[in-house]
C-alpha cells in the first residue's frame, strides 16, 4: 500500500508529528488532520479541549469540497424556564489586554467537535479510527509538557476559570497550590481512558454512551443546562463549502450559518487582483481598510438566528460580488492544516471558548464556555432557543489551483481577526504572488468594529494618510492578528508547511524517499 506523504501545520510538535505518523501508517490528509487535532485537544490546555466545537473543511482530489459543521449548539432541551440563567457568573481578567467572559456549568454549550471529526473520518479517512485516535491516547497517558501558549493563558486564568472546580484546579496547580508553568509535565486524570473508549466505539459515546452519562450527571448536579436530550440530538452537518473563484484558484471555506467564511469570501470578492504585485502599495492599503470596514461593519455575528445569518450572509456575498463598496455598510481557538501528495487537503479549526472551568468528573474532558463568549451571544448567556447553532468566525479553508492541481490548506485562530488574517494571506499569495511563507509573515491590519471603529495594525506596516479612521499600532507579529497555519502541495515542488511567527506552532513534513 502506498503511504501518503503530508505537510502538516499545527499548534505544537506532538500534534504535527502525529499527522505525519498517520500518513506513514496508511492515512491520508484527513486522517492526519484529525490525529493532529485530537492531540491538540489533549495538550493545549486552556486553548482547546475535547469538549470543543469546530469545523472541518476538506477536498479530496477530483471531488467537491465540503465543510462539516461541528460547531456548538444552545442546550436546554426539555428544561423548564426556571432552570435557565443559573450556574453561571462573569469573570474578568487581564489576558489579551482585558477580557470578560462567563463561566460555570451553565456556560457549557452542546459540543460538536468530536462528532465532526468522527464524521469526517467516516466519509474520507483511510486509516482505522482507532489508529487515528492512538497518538492522542499516548500523549494523554504519558503526560505532556505544558506549552508556552497554555502557560501564558493559565497565568491569567488558572484561578478565575480553572480554580473554582476542584477536578480542574488539581490539574493546573501543583501540590502547593501554585499554577503550573510552561514545560511542566501534565497528566489529566481519566482522559486516556476516555479516549480509549472513543477509539473503541467512536465519538458517539460522548453523545449517547458512557461519557454522555457522566457529563450530564455532573450538569444536573451543578445547574448546567446541557441535557442528555441535547447530546443525543446533536448531529454534525455536512454542507457544501462556500467557493470563491479568482486568480486561477478555487477557495473553499466555511459556509453560512457561520459567518467567518462569508467574511473571507466577501473580502476577497472586493479585492480582486489586489495586491497586484507583491505586498500592498498605499492605494491598495486604502482599499484593504475600506473592504474590511465594509464587510465587518455588517456585524453578521450579532444576528442570533441561523436562518437570518444565512440570508444576511448571502446578501453580503451578492453585494460584494459587484465589487462596489458603496453597497456595503478568542485565545481559545486552534487550527490544523494538512495536504498530501495525492492532492487532498484538509483544514480544521476548533474552539472551547475561554473554558468553562468544568472538568467533567470521570471523563478527563474539559468543557467549553461557548455560551459565555459574550461576543457570540449578544442577547445574553441563555438567550437562544435550544438547538440553535451559535455564530462563529472560524473559517478553515482549502484551495486548488486550476492550472496544475496544486492544493492549499489554511486556517487561523483569533476570534474576529480570523477572516481578516486569512483574506490577507490568501490575497498576498494568490493575487500578489508572494511565496507562502512570506505571505504569512507579512505585516497585517484589522479594522476593529465595536462601538467605535479603529484600524489596528502591526507597527512595521506603514499606513497611508487619508484612511478616515483612527489607528492603533501594535508590535510586529503580534499574537492579536491570528496565527495562520498553512500547508501546500504542488506537483513540481512537492510539500510545504508554514507556521505563523505570531503564535507558537509547529510544522512537519513527511520525509522524502
């Protein structure tokens, strides 16, 4: 059997190496991306966890691209009104220049990440599921060094988020009650056993099996609103990817009702042929700012209902396709990008929010606080109808070049900076012709739309006069501007993986020969 060769960009070396290992064992790009994501869910504490939601976008050579929507849902099926708005409280911290979020059992949304990974494997994986999960089991059983990213986050969040729930507190503090530091070896009790069960019977155990029972028992006892009915009803949804065709490339990204891919597609539609050669010239920067302001100013993420977001997203795309601007008004994300030498590409982005602080007893599974991400739920923590998918800026994407079948997998963490980071890198690479690594390193900007509007930019990007908006400079390669992970294959030059200097990440490529 031919062993695929892959290029993997992931948050850490153990995850990237897991992807290469799966390819050597007979897996393809999808297997490798899932394996790398599962390892990331284990060893990026505070960044992401098995209780996450997420999206998988992939395209096999010769087939259409699809996105599997495994994003979180509003729970609470079957509960009386008095059960809502309990089990939650707001916390504030200094992380990222200041954050406010909601934690507690009541902040946990119905997670879909594991179900999306399982479904992606069922549709397109080649290696046995048990082998895809195996690297994550090994990392969980042996323990792993705390990453610099996790160490940095826990310095701010160890007490207010992870310190109130005793099972959680015990993992992130040493015997003297001091928060663990980057490089400390971490073993999460019972996680390896839970992953073994997932490897044996699939992700369904988290939704209708033994792990589901343990999770919901803890929810009932602590004013959570995630019910057995919510878990049993959850389904990952297969959607045709949203496609953008320009400059001889076809980009496939996350479709509505998520808003991240819509924003990427709309920006690119308004940036046809821009930049024209290499990086941004002054006039092109003016256009880039205007495009971001126009697209992000639509504030799709604030629309609560899925159907409303879907319709508004389509209207935005229709307006953007005209090219006329006059028609337009979380730390806690991880991404993996993989391509293989058969021309398959897979990008996965997952998020647990800031973390609820809940480590479900008996499972080793940290659960999300997606209901507490106040930028996703403008109406309040329990404001949606049970079963509603929350909004998301995530936009894992794959692209194929018409001329030779070259493929690109690309994604980024970074909350509302995800679409702007991806659109800039993709435009610099496919329009401007910069080498992929240079396109990823290139200085970025982001039009921040809140009550006021500000152009945030890295200090080594010189902005022209006449933008008409206030500006804010940040250090070069600031973490704020995302962390693009990109993997590329073309028939002439083979495999390439690129990480972003803005984040601690890792790349790995199958050895030649």
